[in-house]
């Protein structure tokens, strides 16, 4: 099993859909920009929190 598949499985079990959706694209971007790992992780977690605190539409 590849690291990407394992990560997807873990994120699914942790119920982190936003991180699952964003991590790969963000990883490519931060590698190009040489962003520090802590900043990358902070962005991912911040996006997950933001997603979770948004009001849900009924519908």
C-alpha cells in the first residue's frame, strides 16, 4: 500500500474530509514555494477547522 493510500485511509477514519481533499494539491504548491512543514500543516488543519465551523445548509 502506498503512503498516499494509507494517508487517505487514516484521514477517512479521522473524519477529515477537507484535509483529504486538499493535502495533495497543497503539498505540490508548498514544495514549489519551499514552505516550511509546520506552515503546510497549519494551513491544512486551519482549512479543516474552517470547514467544520461553516454553517450547513439544509437541503
